[in-house]
C-alpha cells in the first residue's frame, strides 16, 4: 500500500490501480469504527499504478455506483497511517493534548488506566481539561516492552488467543495506540494528574503511565481515588467502599480533585522508583497480577480455578438435579462474592480452560460468557 498527502487529503493506492481518498477533518485520532461511520472516503481508478505519483483528486472523477471491498487488516493499516499524519499535523498546527475537545487551551491533563473512569472524569471535572484513558486491563496478559510496537503485538496476540472481549479486536488495538499518541502529544508545560486506585489494573497502569512519561519534564501529581474516597466520602455513606476509580460518581471525583489538586508533586526519586517497578513487571512471564497487601503480586494463571470449581459446586447444590449453568452466572456469582477486583473476561478464559482440560462439560458455543453453559463432570 502506497500513500501520499495532499493536505488535508490522504491518498491510498491499493493494488492494482485503485486509489482511496480520505479527508482529515478533525485533529482527533481515529479507530476503524470511527472511520467507517464517518463515510469520508472516495474511490478513484487509475489506468496504471504509475499515475499515482501525479494523481490529485481535484483533477479526477470519483467512482459512482461501484465499490471495492476492503479487508479489515487493510482498514486497520489505513487508520494507522491516517493517525500518524494527524499526529504530524497536530504538532505542526499546535493541535496537541493541550487543547480539549472544545478547542480551549487547558492547564491540566488527567490520565487514568480505564476508559470508563476517563469518561466519568470528563463529566465530573470542570473545563478546561484533557482526560486520556488507557483502554486496557494490565492485571492480565503480557507486559513485556508494552511501550513498543513489538510488545504491543505480543500482548495483542495473547489477548486474541485467550480473551473473549465482546467487540472488534482491531478496535482495542486502535484505541491503545491512540492513547499512547495522546500521551506523547502532551505539551511540556502542562501539569499532569494521574488517577489510580487500590487495585491491580490501576496500580500497574500508574507505573506504566509514569514510564511512558519518562522523557517529559511535566510536573506530575498522583490522586489515589479509592483511598481518598474511603477517607472523605465513605464515612458519610455508612462506610461504603469502592474498588476502582470508575466506580466513583462524577461529582465525587470533582470534589476529590478540588481538595487534592494542590498536593505535593511527585519527586524525581519517587518517579525513578516507579520506573524500576514497571521495568521489573514488564520482564515477568506471568499473565495474572493481583493487588495484595499494598503490593502487586504476580500469580499463576490458574489462581482462580479452584474458586471457579467451588462456585459451580455451590450453584449445583441449589439445583434439583445437576444441570448446565450459564458461564455468565458463574462469573457474576464470583464477582458479587468478593471484595477483590477480578477481571471477568479472565475468569471466562479460565472457565474455557477447565472445559478444554476435561474438568467441565460444555453446552453451547463459547463465543462469549452469555452463549454457553457449564457443569462439573
């Protein structure tokens, strides 16, 4: 695939002689689904591919009543190239993470290891601000060289082979790459607030985010949302606790920010320690990590297997005769009975492993936790 830019248009030459033309009308990074929904793509035909070097869409007529089918891998590659050009022109035209969605220059950037938590922060925090959410659950899967393409590819392959995320595989890949671009784009003068909680996903995410920021000079502040919630808000709610930043109401997050926005920034010594901890985590071969006794604990991936079996046994006892139980019901029972933050999709992966290893019987097609049932043999 060859590309060239006639700003704000990008040309893609697909073999043997088809040219797709996309117009960049936003400074926001795209995913494949964004691109498909926008419909901003015109198709042209060349007499010969050599004409691509001199081709301009202004002097050509787009195809009418005829289309070409693209593979998703091609669309993903095209979106990746579009985003690289968007990043280039953001920098040239000062479209950076220093501007929020309304175009106002911001004084603060907020990072969090969750898309759902990022959405709540966008609602809760007053403008101007930028919120960047890392769309991943770093308590599971490989972490090796995750800041580089080779590590991201390794992690993607593991997720595709083991985890039944209910969505487009390429969508996750796009969103993760875009989050890293947004972080790379943060101007050096903007203070950065990293939100996290006392759970494995956010504790690991904190260390990864700080490692991504290692070459930046920004002043960095940390906000432990769950700890502050328990200190200031939970006592007014009969001691109600939360496990994750994404479980806190928008107005409560705003209050916590206003109360702690002037706290002490991270020292170089603290930052270096977090960097060392991330490097250590990223060198491990384990694919499951827990938050235990105020530390990140790496455990074997079969850690939850006994709990899954015990839960199914308990559910069988409530039946008149042993019958199949929806995988989603098993997972829901586990999650409702623990104070630990457990990844539901990882539990579903372990249920499938117990099926394949002969511990459980299967009824249905295991394409998602809603589509099949299990019972003990």
